[in-house]
C-alpha cells in the first residue's frame, strides 16, 4: 500500500457517543492503525449528546491526552447528519421514510470515501440503531476494498450503557455505575472485534458501481437483484397495498393502489389498455370501476366526494349524482405512481412496471408496462 494512504475511521452513533472513544482506545490498545481523521454519521436528535460528551465535557481530548495519541482530526464539521431528499437533517430515523433516507445517505457517504484510493476506511458498526449498523456494513460489503476494514466494539457488562463511561482510564477514576454502584473506569475491559466481510466491489459491474453515487439504496439493491435474476416477477400485495419488484417494495396510497389495479384490469382485458378518447368525460363507467377498486383498499371520503358522492351512497349503488372522471386525474395519478416507482427502482427497471401511455390518432392509451415487457404478474390477496 502506498505511503500516501490516509486512514479514516467512519462510525455510526446514536445515543451512545462513547462508542467512538471506546473504538479509538481499543485500536490503540491492540496496536492497530489509528485513524488520522474521524467521521461520524448520526441523526439530528443525537448530535447534542455527541458534542456535549466529546467536546463540551472534553472526553475526546482527555482520551488523546491520557494516552498521548497522535493528532487525529475530529471536530463538529466531521459530524455528518443524515439528510432527507431535500438536504435537511432528519430527526431520529424512527419513521419508515427516514429509514430510507438513512440507507441512501450512508451508502452515498461510503461511495464517496471508497472512491478515493488514497484513503483506507475503517468502518465501525458499534453505535446507532441496528438498521444504521446494517446499512453501513452492507455498504462496506458492496463498496469496500482490500485496504478497508469493518469492526464492532463492546465493553464488559459492568460498564455497558453507563453514561459517564467513555474509555478505560490509565488511572483511578470512580463514576456511578448501574444500580447506584461505584465503578472504576480503570477496570473496564473494551474489546474491538474485526468483522470479516465479503468485498463484492470487484464482482459487480463497474457501470453499476458508478451509478451508486446518485442511486438510492433500494435502486442499488434492485439493480443487483435484477442482474442475477433474468425472470423478474411483479408481485402485487393487496393487503399491504404495495408492489414488489426485483426484491424492492414500493408502497402506494390507497388511491394510487386502486388506480394501478384499475389500469392493470384494463391492461389484462385489452391490449389497448384504458382508452382516453373524446367521450371519456361523458360517461361515469370509469369512475365506478375506479371507485370499486378504491372501496376495497381505502376509506378516505374525499376520494368519493371528488365525484359527488358520499362513501355510503357509492356502497349502496346510489350513483345518480356521480360526476365523470376528468382526463387530468388520470394523467396526474399516473405521474404520482410512476414517480414513486422511479424513486425506488433504476430507470431501466422502473420502465418495466410503470404505467405507460401511447397516443394513437386523437386517443391516449394507458397500460401497465409489465404486460408489454412480458413480466409475470402475481397478485396476492
């Protein structure tokens, strides 16, 4: 390895910033390469704990001084807050949407670091939520190189989850432990375990690796799954209101899911699909067909009132006040669904199951592309 290699520690943390000082301590204790710079990935709600413990209370500098460690670059600029798709920090990654942002953010950061061959990355999955650890480990498996490594650090039970413990001191330092006990930091045992991992980077097509810079985690997973599966299948889970393709789940709202099923019904019945012609807005048959699907998957009364009915009226077959469906509704809903599909899949895969449209004469035909792409469709009740 070149002497110009710079060693980086990349670590995920949550409510326990101690994993960082424990990791540095363990690397030094075991005589392993110390990082020249540290980067921490965390969420907005845990940043204050990290800053307070390591900088305000000074445990980071105390560790450096106690063990006379060489200079390690680490400050608040090296704390990376997980961001959403608009660049704003997420709060705590408790929602499903925030978990998606977390996966994308971690994968993108690992891509950026591993794209620089002058860097050697030591990634630690010791802190943060279990999903944070998984995503970092998985990203390292996808993108890690020979010079990169992965580890976990843990401490003996007496000191685990003790807020005032940051590392074993080289002198007596009494703190409050569990159950109001007094414990001496000098007696703590910290163990760093290197985790062997499969480095898949060289076995993945380089074109796919290059797309990971801008691809979401789910898009990357879908691409890898499709590369190893030539017979793709679209699964439509009616209970969960989701599409599953190339191993990736795409959740739709009740309205969107009903619309997709409605277009799917037309696609199966007639190769022309749903035809929007000059008489489309003159009849209520399309609204009835769409609302029939919606009534099985949603309960939002606004979907019914948009067409002049209360849910009970539609259920009881009282359709005299029913308003026909407008062309704009078809186009707008189709766009919403296709956007969700393209957010989860690569363009190549999204096009295989999206709602497509073709203009013929003065008519527009809408159909689920899975049929023209000979994708097997499996519907689960």
